[in-house]
C-alpha cells in the first residue's frame, strides 16, 4: 500500500488559487473524509535574536491561547484551541527554522465553523499577561516532554552547533528564557514578522468551497506587506568531530551525530535519502514487530525543513555499545566513499528509501507540510512527488559522491544519564 500511494497521488497534482495577492495551493483527495489547511508564516527561529530564545513559539502559542467564544455561544471565553476542539476540529502549530505553521483539520463543515475563529485569533492575538502565562505553561509542558527524549535533546544540541544565529536556537525556547520575555516582546515580534506577503497556504484532503474560504480567512488575517528576507548561515565542521556532552534523566547513553545534508530540491537529495536508509540499517535487528523509536538501536531525523539542511543519526546506548556503534558507522561511510555500492545492495536501499519517503507524506498534515515546505523554499509545490522517481535514478556513483561530500565530517552530542544519588 505504501509503495502504491505515490501512483494514486500522482493523478491529482496541486492546483494554485489566488487568495487576494497570496497564492494558495490545493491538493484534493475527495476519498478523504477530512480536510486540512495549513498556513506558513515567515516567523520562524531565524527571526529571533539570541536574546529572544523561545519568542517565536511564545507568539504562536499565544495565538492558540487567545480567548475565543465557546461553542455554545454563551458563557466565559475559552482558548482558541479549546473552541476549535469543542466544534469537532483540531488546531496546532509547529515552529521551524524558517517558518511557523498553523494547521487546521476537520470535516469541511467543521472547517467552515472554526476557520473564522482561528482567523480572528491570528489577526489579533492576545498578548495580555494572563494569556502569556498560560502560553508559557503549555510550552513548559512540551519542553519537558522533549527534554525526556534523548534523541531530541541531542538534535537540539547539534542544531545549535551547526546553525548560526536564531536558526540554531531551541524551537520552543527554555523555561528561563520564556520567563524573561514580555508582552511588549511578543507584540513587537508579531507586528514585525506576521506578514501576508510572505505567507503560504496549503489545503489538502476533501477540498472545496470550505477550504478555500478557510484559506482566504487565515491569510487575510495577516497584515499586508513583506518582511526582509533572511539567509541561514552554518558553521564549518572541524577536522575532528566536536563533542558536546549533557546529562539527562535517561536510562542509557545516547550518541547523536549531526551531518550537513543536501536540502530538498538539491540534486543530491535523493542520494542522501538512500544514504540515510543505509546508515539506519547498520544496527537493524530482525524481529516480528517494529519497536517504538526509543527501543530501536538507531534512527535518523532529516531536517529538510531548513536550507541548508541537517541530518541527525542517533544510537541507543542501551542496545548498541556507543564506541562499537561509532566504529561501525565510520566503517560503513569509509567503505561507501571508497567505491560504489554493489548493484544488489544499491537496489535494496533504493527501495527502502523510496518506501520511507512515501511514509513521510501519508497523513493530511504531512501532505500539507510537503507542499508548503517546498513552496517556501522556492520549489514546485509537487516536488515531493518527484522524489520517488529521483531515488530510482540514483546510481552507486551518486551515493559515493554524497558519502564523500556530506558524511565525512560531523559533530557528536552525547546524552548521558545523570549520576545516581544512591
């Protein structure tokens, strides 16, 4: 089913509509009972200064916590997220290196009811002290969850090491940094960066009049105009890997490696996906069931939402000895860099890479992200559809070139259990 999905999706390419000066991108799938609308606002981490850690997330969370009329139409106002949920929809946001994206999902009828609520909150978020206090609490809970995941802790450390400026800051900030941010900070950030001219809207699923109206309402809620462009800068890798160490309440040590990686749309992107599959397979263990991520020996996170991109590979020290794991990875990269993969091996990992890529765009929010992410980076809205074919064209020489170019140098984050007090 996963391999058949690209064939079915290819029958319906993304359409472009005018939303009053802003382009909307529509990918219809009338077999779906739900629809999703996602608006990308160029107000991500790269808009933060080093003194504004967490401000992008605080402003986005304030939008969701803005008091809104309850579903009954009477009684005390409730946060936008509750008002949307009470009407049968869902709303969420994600902060990326270059954008913050708000995602609405529901039946077409539900979207017609909740989009005006979301648009009003997006047009005039509450930055009152009480609202920001609730927003900080919500972010603190999310930060605590991420701090308990050694993979995400390591990734955050490596992003900070690789990206310069705001793009390398933690996506949600930290409790101490959030506490120092004021209503004036939030108002200023919102006024400066929440601009209609930089926005992108993607509608997917059971699209039609309701999703077009929702898209128009959300983008119209933003102030007109554009903001200055920003370019993400990175730090060069040293001859020897930089080692960054932290302690967390984890059961075993984790080794997390960060590599530079080709961005979506780069000619090496497909070959990098094959290389990702190859590296992930080094520690595979056969089993009747697929273990949860935290029980796996290793895995990867490809941050192609940013350009330049970063690929992170983590090793679970409870299942693989860290030194042995690093040695095995080094051996694989060296072997692949020295000579092309054998045809049979190459075919295996190309098929694996194609299946993994398909699984990254199955849900509606993933489909909306794929469209919006492509467009915000100046690519065709349907570029994700072409990746499968690009993987099929990857040669052994392509993988060898990518291994040499991107996987010879890296930084290492070590997430170590705290010492026991007993």
